[in-house]
C-alpha cells in the first residue's frame, strides 16, 4: 500500500467557496441565471493596450525565458511607477518579477521562515497566506481582529501575541476580505514594533490602486527594509497572465534570486512584455475609470446590504469586497450561502475561507459585477432573506 501523502499537503485546506462555485456552475449549466459575487477577480477583461502588447510580443518571438529577476525594462517601469505614485526612489535592482502575487509570497516565506517559526497574521485574512507558511514548514499565528481595530494588526496586538517563535508579521493594506487600509502612521508603528523584536515586516499591497476617497500609503514610505508583495492581477486587471512582483531590501535580493531560479526559473515572458503597457498614460486612464466604477459599486452595495440587516461595521476603503456579519439572521455562514445559491442563484463566500475568528457568522461579497447585476442581486437577497427566516 502506498504511503499517505505529506503532512504539509494534508494540513493545507481547500477554498470552501470552491464547492459553492462548482454548484453555481452546475446551476448555470442547467440554464439558471447565477449572479457571481464570490470570486475575487475584476469582471473587466484586461485593458486593450496590454493585450496588444502581449500579442506583439508573441508575434515577434519573445517567448523565451527571461532572467530570474524579470525583464530589466519591466523592473525599471515598476520603479518609475513608485516614483510617480508614491514619490519613492526604488532601485530596480530591488524588484523581482514573480508568477503572480503568489510567487512573491512564496519567495518571501521561503526566505524568512524556518521550520517551526511563524508570522503574525490578522484573522480574518487571505487564506493562502497561512498555507504558504505551512508549505515551508512554518506556521501562521492567527490574531483575532474585529471592527474595533478595523480588522488589522496593531502595535498592541503585536506586543501581546509575539513570542519566541515569532519572526515577522504579514499585513495587507487594502485587506482581503475587509477592504480596510493601514495608514502611514499605523504602518510606521508596526514597523517599529517588529524591528524592535528583530523581526521582518511583510506587506501585501496587491490591492493598491483600488481605493476610494483616499490613497493607500506604501510601507516603503516609512520602512525601507520591509518586504512588499504586489500583483498585476487586481488594479491592472491581468489575473490570468499570472504576474506579480516583490520589493526587497538590497541585502536580500541575491538569496531571493537564487530561490526564484530554483522554484520557477522566471515569470511568464509574454506576460512581462504585456505588462510594460500597464504604465502608459492610455492604460492608466482606463484603469482609473475602472477604479471609479468599483467605487460606484461599493457606494451602492454597502448601504443596500446594511438596509437589509447585514452588519458591516467598518466602511471598506479599498479592494472590492464587503465583509458582512449575518448574526441578525441566525444560522451558519456556509448554510446561509448555500441557501441563497440554491433559492435565488446568488453566490457569495462564507467567512470560513478567511480564518477562524467569528467566521461562522460572516460572509464576503465581491462587487465585481456591474450596477445592474448588483441591483438584481440585492432584490434576490431581500427575497431570499424572507425564505431563510420564514
């Protein structure tokens, strides 16, 4: 009899929403009109200038491996973007191009976490973060956070939960699933608290650019030794192209490059050439129009769900999610999501996918559908609440 699969594999949980997504697809295939509010992916296709740049790269034969750190001209372009958007001078040599933001997280966790060590992570938070730590034989120390701290780690929480096995903290701003942002002062405070404990601060800035009424500060404005994860998937709308980047302190770059060479050789070359078009005025104008559209969706869906009785204590300032408390309606979040999928054909995500703290009575809505579809979704949810409670 074959030996069982690895303990690390068995410890990594699946996305629970995938079972709901599979059922949603079955319903859709059977002819039902399903409104998808469960997937964390922009509904816009990749902007046309980016597509054209990718097609041009293919047509000219740019299909070979790139350097492990990525195309020099793309790293230069990202450096210019930091100068333009944040007023920061980031040496392109500190930037590594990765296969998606996940590739950046893989590099950072491989570099910074030894077996048995851990990072502090907010709970709720993006589930893959803790799973990557398990993959490298480390662990996530999940810190329960609620609306009183805007679902973010604080300096007090770092002091309370840090122990002899802590080697760092991973925070996200804007955060998934809550959409909250860490201010410049809050980032500075976290940086000081973690440096005082000889740890590393890693910041997920993947939803930068998708903010409403405010701009998100980069941790690099206050801590040049922080590690920054970013991606072309969200603001730049290149989900399927699988492209991201990591900004690291200069001393770490050689080790990270070695890891990249071994783990994935290089990020997809076609995607890198396409991404060069992300930073043109034409493309940025398109992306800013889309950001404004996401803002309009948030401004519709947030009060609409609150009026129906969903508890959304903190107004999200970024990303494209609403994290809602369903305690007023009773029942378990997974069953709650299943009810609306089966009866009203509206799909959204149970809190169980984002951690453990109060997960059983929270759900996440992604406003990645147009306003007409969101209005239809709210009507269906209102109807579904009557049958759920009846």
